[in-house]
C-alpha cells in the first residue's frame, strides 16, 4: 500500500511539472484595479484626472461603469462579461438591493468635463484629508428613484463614493467669482452634519448636557398669562417683543440698524443687551432659541445640535468663543463636537492663524 501511494505521488508530480509556465500564467488572478488612474497625455480630460489623482489620491470618473471584462461564452454561446461599477447602494454594513435606483445622466462634452474637474479641484483643496472620498463620480444630474419619490440631489455620498451633480454653470450664464468655493463649502458642511448625525456616541454626549435637567423645549421664562408654565426661569428682561434667537440678525450688519431704530438703543446699549441675552440662555448650554417664529421656549435636541454644528463651521474658534463662550456648558458642548469634527474628521475649526503684533 505504501508503494502504491509513493507511485501516485510521483505521477502527480510529473503531471504538475508538465504544465508549462505559460499555462500557469494564464490562470493567475488579475489584481489590477480601475481605481488607480494611469496617465494619458493624448487625452486632455484623462490627463487632468490623472493630475488630480496624483495630487489627492482620489480617482475621478464620468461614468459609473469602470471596466467590462470578457469572461467567455455561456452554454447558449452568448458572451459573458464581468463589470466593475460604482454601486451607490452599498453602505457600511448593508445593501439596499433593488429598492433604490440611481439613474445617472452623464457629462459628455469635453469642455463641460473640464469645468466639472475645476470644481473637483476646488472641493478637494477645501475638504480635509480624512474626509476625502474613495472615489468621485461626476454627473450632469442623478435621479434617486424609490417607491416613494424621485429626487435629484446635488451630491450623494456612501462609504466608497461621492457623486457630484448639477455643478456646471447654466448655459449663457456669466462665471460667478467664488461660486465653486461656496458650493464646495456647502457640500462639506452638509457632509460634516451628516457624519455628526450618524455618530450616536457624539450625539448622546452632546445631548446629555442640556437634557440631564430636562432643559429642552421649555419656556424661557414665566408667561404673564401662565406664571407656572414649567419655565427655565431666565431672569433677563427686555423691552418689546421676544427675540427670534435662531435668526442671525443679532449679529447681522444689515439688520442691526433696524434693531437700533426700533428700540431706540445706541449700538453700545444693544451689544450689552445682546451679550446678556446669550448669557441668560447659555447657562443651560444653549446658543439659540426655537427654530420657528415663536421663540418662547428653548430648542429641541435635534435643532440644538444642528445649530451648534452650523455655527462651528461658520465661525472661527475665536469668533465662536467671543460670541457664546461666556457659559461653561456652551464650552463643554462645543468641545464634545470639536473633538469629533476637528479631531476625527480633520476639519479646521479655528480658521487661519493670526500673528500677534508687539505694541
């Protein structure tokens, strides 16, 4: 029996050695990837995509089908192909299946493709390295079709790809200075807000500051008609109608003259009143009133978080602290978001460094 096993082993080795190197090479797994952009100097658009990839390591595409590889023929003699596509249905842990369809309308004109790549360069120069997408798909428009509705968003993001749509100038429209920068900043702000919303740990820590004493959605102070209205007991009294705290006109250069005229205040008197007002609501960790026209009560937890994120992205660190930082609870809530947005997402919240000047 042992002799038979040895004979079988020798035969197997002989058969293996008889295979040519060429036959083995033909069966090797293809490890190449379409996500590595190769330069093509003869194609202006392809060359520009390569330059962007070389600088930011982000591949940019104008079609969602990246490769089409012939596999052979099926039993009916029809050709079989393997496709590599950008599938927006994939999330980190699941796939939406056939519930959502993404219908892309491509940019085919070379001049418009170059214009779209201008926007990509602006976007990638502004977004933090940690928030750069795995790849970018540029489309004229993209329809997101579900059983409930059809939408045409300006951007779509999942864990592997970012789709950017509707970024081209309208026909005959004069180029707007800074338009790409503003659009890119809007997308980045929206993406940051999406990341914050998706992080339950950050949301829980942030919300715990003002929810531990049940400070959300309560009247700021006693109502003349209902003195026992479960209010927060804000002490600051002001003349006239209630402030619309969620509106930015308390710091708007355009609206402040109207406020001064309406109440007969000097600018100095107004700034004292404004600071006291923010100090009054800041003792509960808030920097805004209700998001609706009525401002008789504190915000709900979702809007409180959204307003913080928006203000943190709009103002530099120093501007935010000068405006709202007199309250320890406001600073505590800011720092929770700062650790995530600046630390984990890499977003610069402090703005440009300012050199001190010796007097």
